[in-house]
């Protein structure tokens, strides 16, 4: 997307963030993504998306790493 608009619609924002429009609607409903309504349409400010998305991804990565168990080693060969 070569267009550098400050305010984006759902399609533009989903392409910018690399998620599907359905996922973006879900994130808006869960208040994970900063958005506002203009009439009956969702709009997204690029600068707020950049800040919010980075913060959200960092939080998600921290949670994922905290809940991650150490990998088990595959069983070795048994010698007879």
C-alpha cells in the first residue's frame, strides 16, 4: 500500500497491519486496536495504530513467553 493516509478504513487498516478485515473487527470489539466510528464505519488513525499495535504485540509476546514451557528433548536412541 503506497498510500500514506493518516485515517484509514477497515480494508486499508487490515492491509497495513497484515490481518484480515474479520480479525480487525474482532480486535476492535475486544478493544485491542484503537479505532473510532465515523457515521457507521470504523476508522483508524495510522499513528495510533502504530503505537497501539506495537504495544499490543509486545504485551502478547511477553504473555506468550511467560507461559511457554521449556521444550522437551526428543527421546534418544536406546542402546542394548
